């Protein structure tokens, strides 16, 4: 079943509607995705919102109240929280990370070893700075990339386990015992850096990360359906979450009814722990599009949003030239990285329609968003299947949305 509402003079309604047909025929009818929800907005106003598929296996359909695990779409929220502290002059982008997290002082760069052999390290020529955490140039990695001995060590020590693993203090201590993949600023690897940033926020503010989010961002923005722990009275709205088996079939990863997210996680993951709704995350996008303000509530200045959505990769590089990662929630060509967001720097090199300065990111369960300040356009897409690299749906959606502009 598809439920949709469409209406905006900025779009051709028929061309927007054909996106739903595409999603249903290409992804839902074929079993690739269990459900999908698409929100497209212009100038902050919803132009199209469609929902299709079952929220839970054999259950009711997805609707506007459905909740989704947004994974790495948590990262922009954490980055914004840090920039609020920057605006208060409590920290700066060039502050060495070990000034706040002394456990990380002197952390070495990998020079050999691993896989049963003790790691050898060399000193980093420059200290890791806060900007390195925000733009993923810190030298950390993700264990799921399975590309190096350091990745393997992350998996062995369960660095990324949100439920039943380390708390944030233990997480930082565990990272301090492992070398960096490369010296800070010398490369780009998609990583746990934003989780480290969450620990920074806790140390500076003296507040648990979930409390800081609620008091400083989620509450003021009216994002009442966004949290690390799904409240008991909202658990019935949480969708099932799936992963893909090697043969392409779907396997249940986390059922809505018995979800791990019904409990407060041990690790409050600023890099990937939030649950949200399309309408809630749309409010976050509207705040960004409005230059840090929504409905009379200002979180940061417009200059801070401009700074966050500027490419910060050294020398103005793009991900194609700097990435040492086997995985990213963005395509690499023509894409830079700001403070918590990927940023389009060269539309022609990206090979899909868009605007210079458009910023975006996604999550491991195939959720995605983008904000285009030139066209005053934004999108939030929700579903629940990992890995997000399985299908080119983000490129397809962007192409079709831009093709619907009048």
C-alpha cells in the first residue's frame, strides 16, 4: 500500500509521483526493501511525503509516525552539538583532542604488526585536532570495513558495539590502546571519530550525551520522536530492521517488537545511535536550511552552518583523492567533507544533478538525507536494510527529485 501527499509549485506533481512507482516496482515488489518513506521539501515546506510497505513483518503499513534507526544520520546532530560548544568558546576546531580526552595523548600511528603480532607505532607529526574528528581525518577507522589489522583489532575489542559493549569512557580508553591508521590530516577514513566527538561533548558539558541532545537540540527543535532509547509508549511505532544475506535474501537484524533500542544503550553513539522519524529529521534539515534557526528557536548562527557545510578537507581535496576507506555513505568524486556532512564541490564530477554546496549523509540501514541551499530543497528517505551500499537508491532518488523541479 502506498500513501502519498504531494503539492508544491516548485515541482511537477506527476514527476514526483513517479518516484513512488519506481520505489515500489524496483525495490518493494522485488523484495529488496521491506518498506520505504520519502519526504521531499521546498523552502522548508513538505512537497511530497509517501509511505509504502509493512512497518513490521506481516504487520501494519509504514505511516508518518513510523520510527527508524537512522545510524550515521546521527553524526550531523553530534557535530552540531559540538559546534554549539565552539560558539560558546569552550573549545575550538584546532584544539588538540587530548586537551579534552587526555587518554588519547601520544597515540601512535601504525607502523606494522597486528594479527597476533604486537603493533609497532611511530609518533604522529601533528596532534589530532577537533576538526579531524568532524571531517574523519583523525586516523580512526571502523572494524566492519575489514581491510587492515587495525580493523580486526576493533572487531576483537568490540569497539563499535552499542549495546552491551563499552560505555563512552571505556570506548575512548580502548581506542587509546590501538594505533591510528595514519597520521591525523593525512587521509580520510570513515570512522568512529564522531563517537569520540560525543565523548568530547560529554567531558566539556558535564552532561551525558543523550541529556545534552534533549536539552540543547531535540527539545528546542520539537524533535520529540528522536532518541537513543525508544520509550515504551512509542515502541509499537518502531519498524523492523533487516540485513542482507550473501544470497541477497533479507534476514531480520533487529525486530521492532523486541528491539535492542528499547533499552538505553551502553555506548551513547554520537556516530550512529539515534532513532528518529522522517518528520522529525525534516525539522533538523529545516533548521540547517534556515541557517541555524527554526520556529523562532536559534541553535547556532548562520555563519556556523556555513562553516559546517564548507569543504574542510586539506587543500580543498575531495574524497576521491583523500579516501583510504573501503566504505562511505557518499559517492567520492566531486564530494568534499565539512564538519559532519559530505559537501558537493563539483556537480559535474558527481555525475548526477545537484548544486555546489549541497550537503548530505546517510546511515548503514540505507536511510539518507540531503539539503540543497541553492534550490532550497531537502529530502529525507527512510527504510531499514543494511548494508547501505547494496543498492544505488540514493543516487536514483536524487536524480529523480531534481528531475521533478519546475
